[in-house]
C-alpha cells in the first residue's frame, strides 16, 4: 500500500498560500479524478482508493505544517505503510517558482513539515515531490511562506497541475527511481 501526503495548513486564511502547495496539488488531483468519500481520522482528512490492484491513501494532515509528522506516523502505523511507500508533496524555497524535484530520501532542507515527518517516522527514507516557490530575501521566511500567491504566480502554479497528477500516478505504478529519472531535470513550460 502506498500513501500520498500533501502538506499545508488547515483553514480558509491559508488557502492559496505558498506553504499550502501540497494541499493545492492534492485538491486538483481529487477534482481531476472525481475522488470523494473523504473521512477524518487522527487529525487528517484522507481518502482510500483502489488503484491497479491495491489501496492507496491520500492524506492532508490538519495538524498545521510543523506537526505534520505526528499525523503521517499515525496513518503509516494504522495502515501498515512503509516509509519508502510514502510520497510527500511540499513547497521548496530553494527552487524557482513552479520548478519541481523528486527525491527518494534526504534531509529536511530546512522545511519544518519534512523535519517533523523525519522525527516521527525516525527515518529520512520517504519520497518527496518538491515544488519551487522561489524565495524573497526582503521578506522574512515565515511571512513569505504563509503569504498568498499573487495572481500571476497562481496562474504559473496552475500550469503544473496536469503533470503533477501524472507524476503522482507514476509514483503509484512505478518505483521512485523511475519517477526521478522521468521527471528530474526536465523543464516545464510555465511562462
């Protein structure tokens, strides 16, 4: 069984903020594939769907970003999902807006949500789907990541939705090495 986790913060005030890109990518995926039947458990909203002969969990932790790992761990334990079968979708300050990178494991890179997941799973061995949100040295990091995308940025982000859905499907159907080989290093047109 695999689990796809989109990171973000719950509540209307955080909609369309840079830190919520994980929620945004999952919401688009749910809309694209008409996924419904969401349930609440362990302070997370989740859907369990059947895909190519196995169940998949899609999860949005509601614990706020810095405590995401607590929710991820509870779901992984309950559904007996190995860390290597988890893909976490999150924002990345070090990547240009809309650029993506897929990793099979690694450090938190300063991302508090990822840091908390590493602490709670007690391993760095889970996959990441990182989406660039750029960086603005004139704005404090906390204020920047909790700030909303402007209209132009939001249009650029929406242009990566379709291949984000393809990437998720490829993760469900393949090993992470194949996904990294297919998506890393490719340029996506988001003018």
